[in-house]
C-alpha cells in the first residue's frame, strides 16, 4: 500500500491532513466545550463569499475566505457584546448572505471557474504547495495564540461571568477565539470543503471529551483522532475512488459511533 | 474598625428600569450580612454592581477604602455552581488556579500550588486537587468555588444564592464553614431563602430596589412587608436561637 506515497500529490494530501488535524484538535476543543458549533458554522460558511471574491479579483481564494470569516467573527463578537436577543437569527442570516455573495461573485467571474466544487466539498488530492504554506502559517498562528492564552481561554469558556470579575477582557478573548475558528476554516476548506468543516472541527473533540481529563489532553487526543480519521479516509477514497472529504467525515462518524458503543458499555 | 465595604447612594438603571435605587450599605471587618429579597428584587444586580460587571447610574462603591473596580482582587466571588457546565474537562486544581488570573496577582508555580493546597484545606477538601469537577457532588462543587474565591486573599466574600446541600462526607455544615471563614473575612450572602440565611448571619438586610436593614439580625414584619410588598406571616420554628422577631399577637 506504500506505493501511493510515491505520488507527490499524495504526499501533499497527507501533509495537509496533518496540518488540518492539528488546527482542528486545538480549536475544535474549545468549540465543543463551549458549545459554539452554530457560531462556528456561521464563521465557516461566510468564507464562501471570500472564495467567490478571490476568484473575481484573481487572488488566492483562501485569502478571501480568511477575510470574510474574520469579518463574520467580528460581527458575531459585536452581537455577543450587545447581548442581542436574536443572535441566533442574525448568525443564520450572516451564514446565508456569505454563501449568496460567493455565488454572485463567482457568476460575475468571466470564463470557466475550475476547482470551484473543491472549495465546497474539499479535494485534498489537488492541494497546491502554496496552500500548504498558508496552512503552515495558520497552524503556527493558532499554536502561538493558544499557547500564550491557554489559561484565559479555559477561564472564559468554563465560567465567563467569573472571568469578567477577574478583570479579563472577555469580549476581546472571544473575538480572538472566533478568529482562530476562521483560520481553522481556511485550513480545512481544502481538506473537506466548507460544507463539511464543522464535522471535522467537532467530531474528534466530541469523542475525546469522553476519555480525557483536561483541556490539554483533550486537544492532544483530538489531534491524534483527526490524523487517524483523515488518513483512513484518504486511503478509503484512494482505493474505493470516493470523494476525499466525504470519506474522512464518514470515517469520523464511524469513530464517533464506536466511541458511543464503547463508553456505553463502560457505564 | 476598618470599613470593608462602603456603598453610597447606589442606583442602577437597566434598560430604563430602576433596578436599584439609592442603596446605602456600610460593612466593617468581620461582618456577615445576609441579603434576602424576592426574585427580581435586584440581589444579583447588587452583587454585579460591586463586582463591576454592570454600569452604575449614580453613587459609588468602595472596597477596603478603594473604588471597587480598582480593587477586584480584594473581592472573592462565589457564583451559583449551576452557572457553569459540569461536564467541562477540568480538575479542581485548575479551577482554583483560575482565581489567580487577575491582573495584579502574579505568583510562581510552586507558590500557586501551595496556595491551592491551603485554600482547599480551608474548605475541607484537602487532597481533591486532581479530581475532576464532574466527579464532585453539588456541595463539593460549591466548596471548590469558595476555594477559588479565597485564592486571592479577599477581604470581602460574596456568595450568590448558595445551595446548602447536606454534605455528610466532609462532616461539616456549609454554614459552619462560612462561619469559620467569617473569623477573618467579611461575608455577604444573597439568597431568597430566609430560613437558610438567617440562622448564621450577623445582620440581615431586605432588598427590593431599596435596601432596608438595621444593626441586628432580627427581621421585622415591617422589613419583610416593605420588601415583599404583601402581608407576610412570620412563623418561627423551634430554632436554638431566635431569629425572627417574637410576635405577641394572636393568630
């Protein structure tokens, strides 16, 4: 089976899977413990507008995706600050508007738009080396931000009101956390596509939380599970000729079901 | 006597509604005040105002002689333990360490470990460092939150609606624990449960927009009626010491 590693594109694919699993494990852990899956969905899906704009303006769509996701992260944090009662609806609108803008920008783009589907559903086998570099940069930023703010992120996700009484800049920290979700989205787009970002962000930490005793070990275990799922998914997609993103998510879902059966027996 | 808490002419207006109006309160060292009042009376708002979590419309709050906002380390806050997600993967040790995150509270790691041990001993949970918060009973969670509040050596401890669960394992009643802490720390305990509060506190205040209190722990019918705004029947149970005013009229 090792013959597949002789192909450059497969090496790139595995490298991309490693880089994505790293970001997912770290950021997904906070998404799961703080239960902000819907917010993450809003941030991730708004990215599609940026991809469309990237095509239209002829820049790397991942850069456009990051700009749009960060803008979404900013709007959602501003809503949190104002404590608006219809936050849920507004996130839903943001989500749809982001995607609609993407569609409009792409239809305005003259000529044929290749690889468009790869942004929606992921196509890890076509990851160009430029994108790998963007992923490495994003991973480094995520690792550094979380390393220097780990205690604060734990404080605000565990007990937000108490964190305020300590004088922590809770709103700014949440914005920072949402920007990390935006960065993770950018990393994941090539691997599983916008539609499936949330699954890879949440499945590994949801399994890990059953087996780990601290945020740090939950992150580590989530990273390892992410690597396992994406490798198995990639092999499956190669040998059965299936879409890579969908294969990875289905392997993850199978892993989740297995973990439910295992812990169910334990209890 | 040192003034630990000084609230003068405090008013809080939230979205056009006066939640607190002209509240005045002064507490000296080692005082122990129970604040009771119906739901929505502004009890939580008063605590939030002291903690700087909401903007006040007028008046001022001083803690240990300094504006409360500049002296957050001097205040230990114990929220209701139902406020946070009990399934969060975090150990008792890490929860208590969160109390050190305040800006002006820098400790080295060994200092912090010692401090965690010390505050855990104070709440009778020695040896609980590595336990997960999800493995604890309600009463134990509450003690962990008290320990977390104690780690910054506060002069004032604020407790929001503590639920006194019978915690047989540690052998000590929750209120006895507060009584011990009160030997060094001024305590404000907020509750809607008159019975739970009145047995141990030194003073009682009634809050319903205004704060009514005098220097004793007797609750008068007038205080209660002013607070709950309806006729109240005082029924005293056979407590070892009498809290509710003796009433000498016929039922």
